[in-house]
């Protein structure tokens, strides 16, 4: 699995991000405050994708609050990648460690 910094507005992210937003809104309605591609593109937010060869497995985003604190803004495994460890790889072995 490869984890890399990426662009949340990239066309290959659009379908998974749309799925993420739709699912959250269906469960949380007006309490869903998930960021769209524009929000995930903010200067204080770093966005990562996880890949297996040319297959997008998931994404995650971290907002820098200050030099020692961050806030998870988004994390999603692709439906076909659920249960494969992509979320664990993004959180423990990937983006949160890479920012320190």
C-alpha cells in the first residue's frame, strides 16, 4: 500500500468523496459538517490518499491547529477496501505519523 499527499479536487477522488459526503449526510442530516473538496483544499489541511497499484483505497485529511496539534477532518476507506486495514494504515502507519 502506498500513502501519498494528494489533491482532494483530483478527478479520481471525486466519486469516493461524494460517497463519503452522501453517507454522512444520510446518517447525520444537518449535523454532518464534513468538508467537501474545497474545504479539504484549505492551506491548513493536508490530504492523503492510499493506493494499491492504481486502485484508490481511501483518503484521510488532517487540519493543523498549531505546530503540535491537529484535527482529523476526514477519513474514508473505499467500499471495496473496508476491512482491509486501509484506515489503520492511514491513521497509525501513515498520515498522522508523517506529519510529526
